[in-house]
C-alpha cells in the first residue's frame, strides 16, 4: 500500500479531475490489509482501491486498474509514479535474476535501459 487520501466535493462525484479536493489519510494497518486483499482478489498488482468508511470499519467501493493519482500525490507528497517504477523494476529484476542469478546485475542492467 503506497498512499491514501480522502476526497471531498460538493457533488457526489469525488474525482479530483472533476473538481474534488484530496486531503491526506493515514495508511493504517487495517486500510493496508483491506486494500491488499482487494487487489489480490482481482489479481491486481498496480491498482487503486476506493474505500468507504462505515461504522465499524471500511467497505471496498471499487478497484481501479487505471489510476488517477494526481490528487493523492498532491495531498500526501508521495511520488506514486516513482513507486510504480520501482515496483516494476523489482519485478523485472526478479525475472532477470532467475535467468542470470545475480539481482544486483539485473537491477543495474534494467536501470541503464530506463
């Protein structure tokens, strides 16, 4: 789990691209656990999870495979594209390591091509 934010708007549509405001939300253990379980349920590695706060916990509203994270980045200061890039480099490094056996060499080779 990378970052979380609350979105609020005068309208029921709370997309930042449509005028909503994004404010930071602490990523608690509970939020991370629910988000990771939701991602796993759809075999998603890079997804956005929308949660509703309900009495007693959280409810998964939707799982997005196309991410809009500008508002979350602005609110939290988290460089989400960099985190995604690091994740992808790590995934490629794992695959390359299986072929050549050296993770540091694999990462160095990948970074040279990025």
